[in-house]
């Protein structure tokens, strides 16, 4: 196991598959994630870069000590220390730049790859020559599938999300963001980046992820960038990966309990709509969201209370409205 500092002059590690796992104060998750991968690293000519996103809590040292003992596969893992917390995009970019590999696998620390998942992803990438990204079936520990394929966000999808009205979802089904779980390989607009395999040729075309996002919306943004270069995004259910949702980020748990998400979530949303839909994109998204919210409130006249919002959501959605491509609001 090698410990490296972030350095643009460092020689890239050559392998068939470079795997990037970010650590930010999640030592136990990282160790469990790697333990699931370890037995299959050599047969897939895979190496792992753990990017410590300036955890500064002792977790990087704990992981480093763990890698120095036990299984031989740990020699295929190296640790990169970032001098600052670069978020999801920035941290993964550090790991991507560490490799000279035919494929890059971005893998959340809160995942557990099932046996054969790496090979299934590689096989799907070889079969689907124009697939820039291949994503696995994400599932709960008991095997229950998770929705992980999506349509692109749009101002209309913001209206539908706020309205939460089944007849409207049916009428405008083409704009509903989540898509049903598929039992066979499919193409989709974008996928969860909890686990994705990226072809080197696609990465060369689209470049690194936009580190103007601290966390969230970078996955949809990057899939859109790949599609502009003619690449497809493919879902491969034969590859199965457990996703312990929320283990590496507080946002989903905050939204589930209707607490106020971190400001970086709304900054990322603002950036996405500005980049995708131009100078008026955020205004269109927010105004249509308000219209959808009005529909939801009108339902109360029929005895159906409007769904609860996260704390300060109506106001927070205007985060960075004066400078949509500005401050990431990193913590």
C-alpha cells in the first residue's frame, strides 16, 4: 500500500480498471467496501485509489494501518491525501487522474459489490461499444432493487416533483425523473454515480467532472456531457451492488426527515439549471416549482394535504441566483 500526496507530476498507475473510492470520515464503510472488492481485484487487473478528502479525523490513518495488514490484495490499493475537501466531483477527479486505465470505476464508500459485479460491468462495456458509462443494479442488502436510472431534470420535472399529483405524472410521464427498475439492460439519460464504470475513450472526450459542483447533480451533468459526444449511458442489472443509501452523505437522510439539506445541494441544483437551460433556466425551474406547489396546495380542498417540504426549501432553491455558476457552498 502506498500513501501519496495530491500531485499533478505523479506518474499514473497502469491497470485495466482503476477504481476510485472517496473517504470523508467513513473509515469503516471504506474498509467494508474494499473487503467486498478485494478478492476480485487481481483477476480484473484492477487497482484502487482511496482519495481522502481531507477528513482530518484520523480515518485516513486508520485505513492506512488496516491496509498494511492481512490480505495480499491490499497491495493493489493506494491512498491519496487531498490537502482540502474537494467534494464528490473534485475528489473523484483526483482519483481519476491517478490512473492510466482502460476503464475507471467510481465507487461510493457506502457500497458493497456482489460477487462478479466487476466482470459483469466490464463485459457489458465490451458488448455495448458506444456505452460511455455502464452502471449496475443498486440494491438494498436484502436484494430489493433501488431506483438508479433517471431522465434528465428539467423545469417541467420541477413542476411535477412539487405537484406530486399522479394524473399530472401520467400526462407528462416523459418528464418524470425516476424511471422504473428494469430487469434487462437499458439505455437511460443518467444514472446514480454510487457506482459507474466509465470508458477511457469517453472520459477523454468529455473530460473530468465539473468540480464546480461540490456534491449532487454532477452525475446528471456528466452524463449529459457524455451524450453530447455521442456516448450512451447503459444500465446492466447483471452487475449487482449493494448501496447503503445515505452512508456517505447527510443529504438524503435530511430530505427524508424534511430537515434542511446543506447549502451545497441547492448550489448544485442552481448550477445545473443554469448550465443546462441557460441564463433563465433557474427562473423557469423555480417558477414552475412554485406552480406545482400551488397545485399540491389546491389538493387540500379535496382533503389531500400538500406534501411537507424540507425546512426553508422555497427560499433555499434560490441559492446563488445572482451568480448561478459561483460559490459551491462547500462546508
